[in-house]
């Protein structure tokens, strides 16, 4: 870290929720953590993050970002300047933008979770309190993790296509403010009745080939997907492999069943689900469908997925 303070890129729009949304999540989703700062207005976020670092005895250089592209460009510039550590304050999409610039470099990324779902914070044991997350930056350690890659885009957590990406495109800032992470579930239920669910084919390019096909596919680099759902309970971020979950049925009731299994059971044990691990594979569909990475729509099928081992340095709690 440089003498003038650690750079902190703050997406002040990330994860803003109404009090109703926080209550709805607490009642229906019952997340492991309640994000108490989620209701703070945008204009207070920057000051709250700076104050948290100050209370921990750390100087900062804040960079306020208004869009995901702002985040990517700011981090890219800081990496080019030789910064050894950059903190990103935002959600999974914000962090994903930073990853595109920091992947494969010696720069370590820290996380202050301010997003709608914050799946990466759950995976890395990052506290949801801004003050406690800042303490992790001060006292934590560097961990080097694998990244997934879909086409030309990296991801830390997971990628999905077809229906998942379609729903993500439907969820706007207003929906997330009003309903929080419930917005994805509500829009998913509304869209499930009319979505065509194109057929997806998966073919691995590993030495031992794997082939599968279905209507819903999740590509996981970590256990959590879409917040508090475990799509790949045996996934590891340092094993050099991606976990692939292929759901073979389509339609509203099957979707509800799969979501329930990810939330409360082990979806990989269902008879109509294929689960395997591989390093590199290709997914095709007819017609082409959108692909999202860490909840940001980025590619279209056909798309090649691969694991990029030891591609990102992240700051995690010292005891993790």
C-alpha cells in the first residue's frame, strides 16, 4: 500500500434497498447476514466507507464510480500505476468489473460488500458490516484463487445462461431497491411461465470428455450462486476446475423444485440433475442465448468456458 492511502473504488449505487426490501429478505430468504447499511442513501455511502477505514487507522483514496464501466476503468488505471492492493466497495457485479482489470496481475483486491446479494462475501467469509470488512483489509491475508472464464469475461463465483441471464436483464435498479434480492426470485417466477427454455448442449474439451444436455445450466467456481443458494456445494476456488450443474427438466414447477433444492438440500443429488467437474468445455444452443458472469450479462452461446488457475489475489480474513 502506498503512503497516501489505499485506493477504494466505491460504487455508491450498488445494493441500495428499501427498508421494506430488507424486511422482506429477512422474512422470506432468511440470509445468514442482514446488510444493515443497505438502506443508507447513495450520498452517505462514500463517507461511511471512508469513516470505517479511518476508525481502523487507515488512510484512503476514494474513487466514486457511477457505473460498472467506471469501476472497470478506474481499477484498470490503478493496476497500471502499480497499486499492490485495491479495495472495491460494491456487490458481485461491481467486484466482477474490477476482476476484469486485475486478473493475472500482482494486484490484490479487497471487498467491502454493498451489493444486493453479496455471494462472494459469503464465500470468502467477508463480514457484511462496513467497519468489520474494513478491518479485514487491515488485518487479513492474501489468498490466490482460480477464476472462471466465459468467452472473454472472467468470473469469480459463477455463470449462467438462457433463463438465468434473461431474468437478470429484467431486473433493473428500481426492482432491486424495492425488493432487494427477492427481485430476482419474483421476476424469475413471472418469466418462467412464458420463457421457451431452449435446449442446451455441453461438451467438455478435457482429456476425459464429458457430454450432457438440459434446459438449465450453472457453471460454478464457488459454492454460492445468486446470493444464498448453493448450486455447487462441493465447489472449491483453488482446485483448477469448474463445477457444472445441468438441470434436465424445464418449466415453472421444475424451476421451483431446483431452487428449493439449492436453498435447502443438495441439488446435485437429484436424479434429473447432472453434476460434473472439468477444466474446459463448450455450451451451444439453438437459438443462441445470453450468458451472464457474476450476474452481469456478457456473452452469447455458443460459448467456451474454462478455469484459469490461481488468477486473482484477494484479501480475506486472517483466520479463514
